[in-house]
């Protein structure tokens, strides 16, 4: 299976967003970081903006909600047509109920874990989710360094998914480069978010280089 590369538009030029969106058309999904200045100390955009991005995007949206009270707000992102909606375990009061609601609306349901949040309590309910996002930096900002200490958690999730024959995508987000993507792939990730490493150069070339880095390590 080819690696899924999801560029994060947090690293795009917000004033020239449509042209930056077109520059990542060769990617698998567009990662959209919603931040509310409460769950994380940073603020990006809300449903109105994400709805317009959805209108113009050539690829499906992978929405990452770094917000308080996702039980209340996440369904709205599914309703506007996002392909996947990922909320944080630390913020949700009833993660399984919320995931079911997102699936009912027609989105893939994802659960995100901050670096210090164990995966243990989610292992038995893995089939309720389509994706687990293992944060490889503290959420809130792009351009931080990949935290290798999150890899044992990713590996434990990969073992649980494979042991049960589940089709749950395992995503990493934060500090993903041509080097760290290999570490994440070796530990079981199949879906890779990359912000600054994609937009720092020519995005189509950076996306291809990230895919190649994973493919080369598999051969
Ligand atoms: C961080 C966001 C990431 C961010 C990654 O809180 O969730 O999606 O855009 O940026 P880089 O790839 O620069 O670490
Ligand atoms: Zn993100």
C-alpha cells in the first residue's frame, strides 16, 4: 500500500490560499488544522472557512480539530462534507458516541492523541474509528521537531490493528520530513501529515520525495 501524504495547509500562505491549495493537488488528502485558542494556544479557522476550502479543493479534506468540546462542534465539519474528521481524545467527553455520529453523517472518524496521552483505553474500541492520529509534536504550531518518544505508542497501535485485522489508518502529524517519515513508517504509520516540509519547497516535488522516502525504505 502506498503511503498517504496529507499536506497541512497550516504552512500555506493564508493570503494566497487557493493557489497554495492547487499546488498540493497531487497529494492524497488536504490536512486542515482547526484551532480554537483554548484547546491549543493558537487560532486558525472555523467551519465557514473550512466550507469554502472544501468548495475549491481538488482533493478530499482531512480535518484535524484542536478544539474544546468536539462533541458539540465536530459533526458540523462532517456535515459540510469533510472526508475525515479527527478530534482529540483529551477534549471529547464521549469519543465513541462522537465517532458514531461522524460516521452516521458520512465522514471517516478519527481520534487524535497528544504525545503524553496513552493509547491503552482506545485499543479495545479501535473498530469504532477509521483513523488514529498519533501526534508527534505538541499540537498548536507547525515547524516543531518530531518526537521519537511517541513511536512505542504508534507501534502498539499497529500491532493491535494488525492482530485484529482492522482497517484503521494510523496517522502521524508533526515534524514529518524525508528522514522522520521513515522512522514513522517503520513503526507502523501509513498516513503522514507534513506542513513545513511540503511548503518550504516546491510542494509537488516535496510530496513525491516523501512518498519515495517511504517506498525506498520498504524495498
Ligand atoms: C500541529 C498541526 C500540524 C502542523 C504540522 O499542531 O496539527 O498539522 O501543521 O506542521 P509541521 O509539518 O510543520 O510540523
Ligand atoms: Zn494537524
